[in-house]
C-alpha cells in the first residue's frame, strides 16, 4: 500500500480508523496539546512518506522539531446516529496523501447522548502503513499519558520504544530468508483465489454492531475467542453470500496478520509490527466449523515450524527497496488484485490502560480499516468493555445491504452472541 501511494493517481483509500466512544465531551485543545508534546519525543506523527529514487528506500522522513506541525484536530457537531456514521465513513474514504500531509488526523464528533450513543466520539484516522491497529492503540495511550502528566518526564526515566530496533542479523542470513518468502509468495500467487470479485472502485462502506456473550463462562465461548473459529464462521457467512448459480467450490485464500510484539507487552507503536500467514480452505469446508477451525490452526502451526512467518517478516524490510512493478512481476496474482479472497482480522481486547481517554470514560471502541477494491470485502473483530464488536467493510457494489445483514446474523449465530439491549 505504501509503495502504491508513492505513485501518481492512486485514489484508493488506505486509511484505517480507531473510533472511540466516550461518556462525556472531549476538548480538542487537549488532543492538540498532547500531539505537540509527543513531537518533542517522536517525529513520526508529522512525517512524510519519501522515496528518493526508484531503488531508494521507502521511508518516513521528518524535519527539524521547529518545522514539525502536529496533525489536525477537528471538532464537529452531529445530530443523529446516521450523521455520525456518515462522518466516520467520510473519514474512511478521504484518502490521506502521505507525501504531502501528515499521515494522521483526528475528528471529534459531539452530540446528545441519545443521538450517537455517547456525548463524544473520537475518530483517529491514519495512513495504514504508518502503524497497525495495535500501534494505533499504543499511540492513543501515549497521548493520554501526556494529557495526564504535565511535567517534562511523563514516562519517568523510560521513554517508550516508538519504533522497533533494526534487525541485527547479518545481511546474508536475512537475504536467505527473504528469498524463501519470495518463493512462498510465488506459490501462493499460483493458487486461484475465488470466488471472482467485481473489482469496483467505489467508496468504502461499513457496518458496526456490538454484541454480548451468551454465556461468558462457557468453554465453547473460550474456543470462539480464537481467530481460527472466527475465520471459519466468516467463511461460512461469505459462502452463503457468494452462493449463486455457476460459482464452483473454489479455493479461498486470505492473509492472517501475526503480531510480532512480545506477548503481554505494548511493543513499538510506529511501523506495522506484523508478519503474514496465508490461510487456505474450500468453500465447502465451512459446513463443519469445528473441523475447519482445527485445520486452520494446524496450517498456522505448520507455517511456524517451516519458518514461513519469520521469512515473511524479513521480506517486508527488503520490499522497501523494490519498485512496485518488480514486485508485481515476481508475484503474478498481485497485478490482477486477486491474490486473496477477503480480509479478516481480530484486534482482540481494547487495552484496560485506555479505560479513560482525555479525561473521559471509554464506553466502546472499534477499528474500521479501508478494504481494497479487490477483494472488496473485510470482516473485523475486537472487544471493548464487555462488548464484542463486529465490523463489516465493503466496496460499494461488492455487497448488498441484504448480504451485509446476512453476514452479521451468521457471524452472530456462529459466535453465539446476543444483541446488546
């Protein structure tokens, strides 16, 4: 996505959003002040995406501190839930040009509690290659710490690691792993990824709904917290949506993000701290959810044992030096946009450290990423304050409203969730 953004005329949005509902009105000056202070420690929220020449390294560049301007913070009043949703959707589709503007912006939506679900909604929008969803949560936490502590040393003597340290392994070892990843990607690109998608270039739309667990203490509920169960359930939902005359039992291929941060630690904020595994199954496999979930789990275990995850992680660094046309030639499926069938991710629990945001209690928070025109469909999960959030994102025309309704209901049934009162 970042490579494509350095070209000309790429209008597709690569935005990602973190939407935070708070129990009281938020003051934009507090957000702006925290951003100003953050720039004293870390320049990346005000950086620009640069590539000096076709073979140069794709990187974020920031000037001197005196020249850095904090990302914009805008406040707007909304009168209805529909107006709030339209404002969030507009943020999703207003593509950030990382070459000419900050890769990050904030929108505060204010309205009566009975109109938008909370007196204030904070929308943090960023250019996705700047950071991943966990990184966005880290960034919000850093800003809240700066808001809570007015002194010169808000973190004491231990300033957070805003970005990861360079890979210390020798170039020869990293090159060997990168070549292994290229071979893996070539094998993936040779697999047909179905079903066929319309490839429309319309606006990104989304639906967000919250649910509660039917029985929080049930062992089955713990199994449904695994990404493999959720993938199987989403596959079942999409099979029903895609089921139509003439569509064969095609293979399904989708990328699974693997968070590289140490377990239980916040880890770095900026840079996508992710590697990728590609899950594979047939549409007919979704008829048996437990069996498919077990098969997907075993696929990941095999990928870890074979070193595919590590190789893909290393290869991402080398891609910073490769022109986009060369990557497309190496991995043939990418040029047509059909390398995978749909997007799916689970950001898990919203951090307890963010129970309060700029002086207000958080009542719900969820992520909304833009999906590319192909595959044009994505289903995303997270959990916040006892709520299970489900977000379906799609390119206008790729799904109908009835399709989205059916996906939501099948996922709700498969997860054994109840609608919130």
